[in-house]
């Protein structure tokens, strides 16, 4: 039975007008099953989005200019 994938690495973000574009590298461990999506969550606010397939980039819209955000990226596999 496959396990959970590892964490994506080298997450970078580029700020835009009310938005941020994030990119990352796939985890070194997929948990013995293909990565099917990534979920990116913004804090504060808890806004999240999920990519489909193996996309390694996501753009958040609707962010508040001048606010500092922390983003987390989690991989999901086909387990």
C-alpha cells in the first residue's frame, strides 16, 4: 500500500497586484504512487487552491496588497 508523499521543496513566490504566483519542486518521495495534485494554502485567511495533475505552479488572486502571507504546499498522490 502506498504511503503519503513527502513535502514539496524550494517554494518561491512572486508578488503581483493583489496576487502571488508560487512555484515549487516535486517531493523526492512520492509515497510509491504518482502525485495527482498539490494544495496550496495562504495564511492569513486560509484561502486554498488545488492544482490538478503534476503542475508545479499556482497563482493566488484576491490577496490584500501590503499584507504579508505565508504559503504552504502539500502533495497528494493516488493512494
